[in-house]
C-alpha cells in the first residue's frame, strides 16, 4: 500500500471521474429526487426493496441519499483542495484508500470513530 503526501494528477483525475460517475448513477435512481406536483415526497411502497415500478423503498432511498451526500461532499473537497485529509486527525489518507473509497472522510486509523 502506497502512502503519499499528495495524489498524483492522474490519481486526482481518476478519483474525480469515479465521484462524478457515482453521483450521476445515483441521480438516475428512481424515486431519489422525485416529488409530486406539490413538491412532496412520493408515496412509499411497503415492499422493502422495490415497488412494482422499480422505485426503491424508503430505507433504500435514505441510504442512497446518504451515499449521494458523501460523494458530493468529497467532490467539493476535491475542488477546494481539502480532499485527502482525515476529518478527525488531519493526517493524510492513503492514495490507495482514496482510490478504493473515494468518498472517504477518514484515514484507516480513525475510520472506527465515524
């Protein structure tokens, strides 16, 4: 595993592409950003996974919204220059960890605190 003080330019591009790709994939999730004409959330199915139209359940939607927020936050950190530092201890996060979990906010040492 490689520890680095900075991501290479290619690694930053790869991570940005991963983040954007996952954000776009989640944006296509049925029911994630849907609302009726009054702006209210859609009616939820009792099915724990998907209703007959393929819309995820409320718990699945909440999980996906959390993923979406983590990804958009990571993209924002990447653009503002704060990406790659642990939010708890401030240490650099390994490039290998960032390439596997690009939305991570914590180093391996601090991940158990999140």
